[in-house]
């Protein structure tokens, strides 16, 4: 204060200006005229006053009333009316990769009593509050979930629950507790992560829907709806709640299961329970008893009067069993009864049973024999069930163990009790093989009436009950009796041995006396053998000579045949040679003759033709005849005949001359006229 007394007027003026500026800055800050929002955040406006008054109904002011505004303010510098708005800064909603966010609406249409979650058929954009409310969006938890990404959501209208935190503004203590409990519930269901079913785990997911219409009376499992990708309401394994409900889906446990894969499900809408796949081992089949499905007619046939069999998918016992393999079977919708199809052994033996444990409650059969003994009989039965008849067995008996204990055990026990009453204990022991064969034949028909195949009956040795030794005494007596029988047989054999020994000694003595006889007999036999040997040698020599002679004769015969063949071959060769030579000579003569004929023909043609040649040859032969016969050219005596026109006579010379003249003139020679004979007086 003392310092202020010494301030000059200028100092006071500066203080007044500074105070004024500070007051103005404070008022400017409080007025909210200018607001800055970082780009990684958003602003939610709350209108403090308005000439339109406050919101009449709801939580968000859609028409400029005072209250929370539907639009958000994004990053940047913004200007507002002074003292009219309050700015609530909030972070952007971020959903990490592979996680899910849940949305709760604080304003909207109220949910009807039958609806659990708010519908998002039309109002499905949580970043548009005005559009959400004007399209009829409902308040409360939403069916639609948020997948990975960053969202600018008005947190005054929507509260977003994630695994990391809950996004909201202006929550009171009760609301904070409510959403904390909801977040814990979702976390307990692993709802912030997708449902992941690994193939190696051999698990399936059983889905329970918590929204939608209730199941009809009499139904315990909701039927499968719209599981075909081509269906317009395909909900892709409950990941789209709106399409599931639009397809007619019911709330409750679903028949459809989730197989291997990842599924982003709203865990408030649908919960998933993981169960093991149904594994049917080799050597067994699974008979399905379905608790749900359509009503089906009985297909077991009129002769089967122990229940009904239905088609696959219907309610009841399915007529077709499941073969070995893995099945994604909903165990809440039915039961699979495992039936062995390989041969299995049922043992009526106390404290002994097979791996299937179907005979763990069986024990030896108590018998009463014809002679009043009370043994117990251990036995085993080998049984086979045809896999196509397994549904008939299950329909009739419920399961295989019940069949064994309530049907096969009393039937087999009664059968062997009846057999024992007709046999003594000794007969029961001695005739075990026959009883086993007979029991197999007779019991096989009874087993067939139960749709079973009896393979073999194996009977053990009867034994006494605990504390009794009567059977052991019988066995001791049997053993002693058998020993006595064996002794009798032994004595008989010893007696026969003594007789045989005496006979042997007699034969030995006889053998000693007959040594000389044996020697002489051997000498005679040697002589006979030598004679036979000499005879054999003689016969051998004769046969040798005979064979040699035959061989020589055959040799001569073969040599003669060979020589004859050689001569024949030479003769044939000479004949062929002569034939060829003659043919060649004939061809030569023919060729020479043809040549001479051709030459003669040409000569004849050169001398005037064949007629001239003929005349020439005739004249030459005539001249030769005259010369050789020394005949006069002019006969000494001429005999005259009749004259011609000129009165000349026709002599031989005249005829020849006329032929020559005619040939020269080229005219044919006329034959000489023959004189007519004169008639003599």
C-alpha cells in the first residue's frame, strides 16, 4: 500500500488499463466466443440458453433448444455466441485391431417389453445423432457393434464400451456404476474379442440368442434360419442380428452351430458356449436321437413294433446312423449313442470286463446240475451289430448297455441254467464242447430276433462257489478213477510184453540152431545166383550179337537207299540236262527252218512267184527223169487222137511249153484237154 502512494498518475493509468484488459480477457474466456479443438479430439456442445426454451422430451436438443446438441465440433478454431455454449472436450473413440466396441444410446425411442436390444435397421449410423434420432433410433444397448477403427461419436448421446475404457461424458455416479457392471459382464463373456474356434481344438460353438421372439410351445431348440449365402436375410452365423431376426429367428439356444473360424458377435445379443466335436471312432457308428426337428412318418416298417424311426433331420431316432468321423453336432439338440460295429466280447466273469465296459456288471452264471451240485459257469459271448440295424437296437433298448444288462444277461443265464438241469456235473465237464456248439446254434436265432448277430459262445470250466469244495472232491475222484484205469491198461500192456518176450527168446534159440541151415541155404542161393548170372551174361551176349546184326543190316539198307537216291538224283539231273539241250536244239532248228523258209520265199518272189517256181521245179524234175531214164525227147511212135479246132495233137511237150508261155504272159495255164473216148464198133 505504501508503494501505491508513490505511484504517478501515469502508473495509475497503466494499472487501470492492465486490470481492464485482464477483466476483458477473463470475460472473453468465460463467454466461450472462441474455442480451439485439437485434431485428435472433438467437442460436444451443450447449449446453455435459447429463445426456444429447453428440450420438452428426450435428452438431445434437435431443434435449437437448450441442452446437448446433436452435432459435434471437430478439430480447429471455432467462434460461438458469447455465454451461450458450454464445450465438453472428449477423445475420439478408437477400437483396436481385432476387438469390438459396444454402444449404448441415452436418447431415442423406448424399447418395447419384448425387445432386449435396440434395433438398427434404419438408425445404424452412430456418428450422425440427428439422423439416428429422426429415423426412429431406440435408446439402450444397441444390436450393432463397432469394429476396428476411429469414430467421431457424440458421447453425450452414445456411450461406447471397449476393453480399454468406457467413452462417455457427464455421467453421474449411478450411471458410472451401471456401465462399469455392463463392461464387466461383457468382459466375462470375452465379448470385446471375436469368437475364435481353432481347428486343432476340435471344438464347436453353441449359440444362445437373447433377443427376438420366444420359441413356440413344445420347442427347446430354435431352428436354423437363413444360413444360405444366397438368401437376402443371410446373417452370416449370427453376425448380423437384424437379418437374423428379419429371417424369423427365435431367441434361445440355436440348432445352428459355429464351426472353425472367427466370428464378430454382439455378446449381449448372442452368447457362445464351446463344446467338443462329436468323434465317432472306427469300428463304431452313432445313432442320433434328435430332440427337435419336423414331424416325420415312421419308416421302420409295419413289422417293427418296438418304436419309430424317422428321416434324417426329423425329431426322433434317425434311421441312418452316423459313420466314423468328426461331426459338428449340437449336443443340446440331440444325443448320439455310440454303437460298436466290430465284434465285441461280453464276459460273464466277475471283475473282468472289456474296454467298452458293457459287461462290467456281469458275473458267472450260477447253475444247479442234475445231481444237485451248484457250480458257477464263466462264459463269454462274441456279438456283432450290423451298422444299418444299430438304429433298431437303440430304438428298442435305448442303449447297448441296457440291452446287455436287461435282456442278454437274463436270457443267457436262463439258457445255461436249463442246460445244467439236464446234465450231471461230470457230464457238464465232459460234454463242454458239445454244449458250446449246441448253445451257439440255438442262441443265434434268439439273438437275431433282437437285431443282433451271435458269432461265438465260449464256455469256461465250471467251478464251485466260494466256501464249497464238492466239485474239487468230484474232480479228485475222477482223477483217482482215471489213475486206476491207467494202471489196468498198464498191467495189460506188461502182460502182453511178457508174452512177447517169451516168444522172442524162443525165436532167438531157434535162430541159433539154424545157423548151419542158414549157411547151406546161402550156399545154394549163391550157386543159383551164379547160374543166373551166367545165364544173364549169355543172354546179354546173344542180345548183343542180335543187335549188332540188326545194326549192320540197317546200315546196308540205309546205304542202298542212299545209293538209289543218288542214282535217281543223277538220272533226274541228266534228264533235265538232255531235255534242256533238246529244247535248245529244237529252237535252233526251228530258227534255221524259219530263216530258210523266209529266204526261199524271197527267192521264189524274185523268180516270179510260187507258180513259176512250181513250174520250174516240175520241169527240172522232168528233165532229170528224162536224163536218168535215158528216154528220147521225141517218142519214136506217136499215137494220134482226136484233133482240136486246128487239128493239132496235144502231146506232153506241147503241154509243158504251153505252161511256160502262160506263165510268161501272166495267164493261168489251162489243163490239157482230155480226149473223149471213141466208141468202137
